[in-house]
């Protein structure tokens, strides 16, 4: 049986067309994954920007558990929360600049944590700090909430 070169070896044009189709499929899949990731992130930020729904008792219990665990590990401070700067009305600018009134830029759970500290922890001598913990592309990124004592 003679060898049919056209069946065995496609033309360069056909190979390029197939490669372009595969690349387009990969690009579509990447776009779908990015859209899904962005949708998840948006949903999480939306959830975090609202009150937690926890009772005051549950909030205090959770704070006590975090503090006790840190003390057992010999720590005098602990990062109790980390959140995206989008949960601040100014994306963390006032926190980064340590401006008076930075507290007014907080929303959702970060604001709730500050209120918990004011109501229950500050009177007992605990300190709290909000600080930018990373700078992607030189811009303020996530914000950490650090609780300290001693």
C-alpha cells in the first residue's frame, strides 16, 4: 500500500489553524476561570462588608479563644483578622497614612471588630492596631488587625 503523504503529514497552514483553535480554547477556559474567581471574590467581599450576624456573647467567646491560644503560645500580640482594602471606603488610604478618623472608613466585619474592642477589650487594657500588611504593585493591599496586651 503506497504511503499517502497528505493523510500522514498535514500542511503547515492546517497545523497553524489547529494550534490557533487550541490556543483559543485555552484562552476561553482561562477567561472562565478568571470570571469565576472574580465572582467568588466579589461575593466574599460583599459578605464581609455586612455585619457578621453573631451575637455579642459569641463575638466575646471567639475573641477570648483567640487571646487564650496566643497566650498559651507565649505571644503578646496576635493578628486577629486580615481583610482586603476594599472593605474601607478609601481602600485603606487613611490607615496607611495614619490619619485621624481612619476608623470612619471601616465597613462590615472590620468595623464590627473595632466596636467589639471598644466595648469589651479596650476597657480591659487590650490595644488594637489596623495596618497595611502588603503592598502589591506599591499600593496598599490587605489590612491586618492586630490585638496586643502587656
